[in-house]
């Protein structure tokens, strides 16, 4: 499985950042278009989460950093989606930048 990591800085508190990313993973229509069958599990205390479906898996972690937070997403794609890795990665990065700005 091809994997890639995305890190994004947030000026929001770790808790606010976690809730924003949680909302994105749970209800974003573009992500649902990529894999409508994925499900999410979250641990609010540890500020981690996992999205798992037939077309991708993503592990999310939010950590406090300075006056804000840093979000790390580790995404795995099946081999047949390798040609779309760049598109998937840039889509997620744009959504994170917009959400956390």
C-alpha cells in the first residue's frame, strides 16, 4: 500500500483543531466520494482518530505545539489507487489548510 504523511499547523487550540478535523473526516462530501463506505473512530482524550474504508485508511493525531496545534495524518492507499496518490494528497492538504486557517 502506498503511504504518505501530511502535517499541518493550526493556530487553534488542540481541542478545537481536533473537533475541526473530526468534522472533516466524518462528513466531508469529497472524502465520501472517494470511499463512501469508510467509518471513523475517535479517541477524544488522546486526540487521535482512524478512518478506514475499502479505498483508503487514515490515522489522525493532534498535538499541542506552541500556542496552537499540529495535525498529522498518515494515509494508506491500495495499490490500484497509486496513480491518484498526488490528487488525494493535494485534496487533503488543501482541505486542511482551509479548515485550519
